[in-house]
C-alpha cells in the first residue's frame, strides 16, 4: 500500500517528527511505500488547496495519516477537508491532539480513524487490514466510527522501542533539514518522563495506558513501563550512520525529556561518545537529576549545552499551578554546578499562566538574572486540552477558545484572557523579555535597559502596536554597540523567543 503522511507545522519551528519517522520505517519494513507532506514555510511555500489536490492525485495514496499538535489542528482540518472533497481515501489522525481529544477529532467527517497513543504497531495493523479488506473496527489504539457511532478501542502495551527499525530519515529529506537548521541534527534516545507537570500531556497518556493494558510489555526496573531507552550502543550506531550518510552536521541535539535521569546510562553514553565523534551535543536535564558527576561527564564528552525547564521563578506558581515542586535554591545549585564545568546552560520559562500575577512574572525575570544561563527561551502558556492545566485555566475563567483555535504556536500570543492591562503586559513581554532580564542583571536605574523597559511600560495599547515592530532591529543594534564596548548582555537571537548571552560564539 501507499501511505501519505501530512505534518502541518505552520508558523512554527522546523520540526522532525519522531513518531512519523518510526511509523514510516515500520511500514517500509513490511513492504509498504510512504511519502510526506512536511508543511512549514521555512521549507516550502504553504500549499493552496489546488496544490494539495495535485500532489495527492499524483501520488494516489491508499491511506493518509496526519500527525497533529493542538496549535496545528486548524490547519490539519483545512487540509483534511480539502482532500476529502476530491479524493475518497481513508484518513487517520494521530499525534498529541488526537490522543488527548479523540472523540472531538472523530466528530469531523474528514477523519475516518484516530490513533490514540503510540502508532508504530497500530498503523501497521490498520494498513494490513485495509490492504486485506478486513474489519478495522477492533484495532488496539485505533478509534473509528460506524454509522455515526464512535468505536473506542483500548491501547496496546507500550512499544518496545529496542525492537523498532531505525527511523526513516529520508521521509523528512534529512539533508535539507540539516541545512535549514544550520547543521543541528535531532536525536532521541528514550521515551517517557516520570514527572507529572500539569501543563504536560505525558502523564495523562501514561494514565490511559495503565487503565487499558493489563500487563505492561516493557519498562525500567522501578516499574515505570513508560520509561524506555535505546541502548547506548544503538544510539551511537545511529550517530555513526548519520555521520556516514549526511554532510554539514555540526551539532547533535537530544530531544529526550530527561537525558540525565538515569545517571548510569548517561555516564555510559558520555564514556563512549567521544570514541565515535568529537562533535558537540545538547541534552535536556532536570535540576533534581543533575549533579557534579553528571556535569563532569557531560563536559568530558563534549556536551555543549545543558537545557533545564524552569517554567517559572515563582515557587508558588510552580507548586500550586504547575506541580513542579523544586525550590529556587535547587535551581541555583544546578546552574552553578553546570557552570563550574563550563557547560553552556539553557533555561526554559513561560508566562501568561492561570492565577499568575505580574509579581510572579517578575520573580521569573529576577531568577534568570541570578542564575545567569547561557541562554533562555520563553513561551506563552498554552493549555493543551486534556491536561490538568487546561482544567485549571477553564475553572479560573481564563480560556478564550476562539483565540485558542486561531493560534499556530505558543510563542506569539496568549489564548487566556486576564483583562486588558495584564494582556497588554504579556504582549510587551513577548517582544522584550530579555530587556527585563538585562535590566535586573545591571541593577542600575539609569542603565539603558532600565530606560527601555520604562519606555515599553509607558506605551498604551495603540502606541505599542506601532512600537513593537521596531524591537528586533533595536535589539540588534543595541547588542552590536554593547558588544563593541565589551558589555555582557542577552540579545535576541535565532528566533523571536530566544535570548543568548553575548559571549556565545558558536
């Protein structure tokens, strides 16, 4: 059979979808043919309906599969409806959004199936049954509908990722992604996270698997079947493959939720990695799973960046809203530990949270000025349907559902409504967040960033709409002048939601 995957990723970062790459590899292993529409404006012009029609008719697939996150669902609906209007082919929708709200997705006439949870084995079974003309209504992980009635099926046990074939990199035209991403290549050595942050869908998915599967197939010794890893040798073999097959690779970035969680595993990786390549790499860590031993091993293996999710500098917000019970002292110690071994650090923060005040946001800014990460990225809170944070937002009366449907990402605007004054403050922060951090780093009222922050805060909604367009060029010119004066600061770099310390040269 021929399967067409559609990955809408509009007005967002260029992405590599691990799920689609694995599903494609499994299907090809069983003799099927796959192709991808990777829809991102940095890769190609966003196709019109007529172009979609021509592409689908030329390829003539037997099944079409969408992988969708909530901010991209509006685009998935548009493309799926267009396809259904001219091409009678079954369409399955998977990904986070479909997993969290499968009934909502199946209410749309354009979707015939929903894949709930991991799809490697489920999609293969769906394709096999479609090819053989067999009944597709009782496939684990696959929901469907008959005569307007939704048929729900339990999930199967977690996939044993060690048994999966290597990801299908060619599905994504990896060389093009490497070139667009300036030589950065994404990898994932594990699946799963043990934490239960309210804004994350991971633990909600785990709860579904616990309820619907009697005997977990695989997992770690602590009885957490959702935590699975490729062996260190498997990961290194994949790195060898990538280096032998593709050019211009400058950096490997591991997208594991927590690369440093298993101390023994990360130590083994750090010991073996330099024997395969000297290229730098990036990992995600947690302040509660990071110490001097891990920092030393990462540095010796040529780790370039260690990323930490902080989310908020307010201990109240972390405790009461986010369920991230870590103290500011623990955060400070983790960053000091990384910096002791000259590891470039990255901090992830968000604002625009339910029940968050301006004072809470200022605590986040002040914490960043204390820990002095090598870089930080900020986002505006987006409540994914099905998560605890969504319920907190709904109960607090913050949700603006119409605005939520229009957003493509969680970096440009908020879909919560806090009232005019706080909404305007969030809009200003989205553009000028590093200026606030720079202001607190210097601590002088007459410092240039203090002056700029006062200027920003004085703007009315009308004047801000005009002024905000000057922020990127103003930040760039100010950074150039400060760099000439050897004045350390954070500058907006790479995109509109990342700030990097001025001494970063890579």
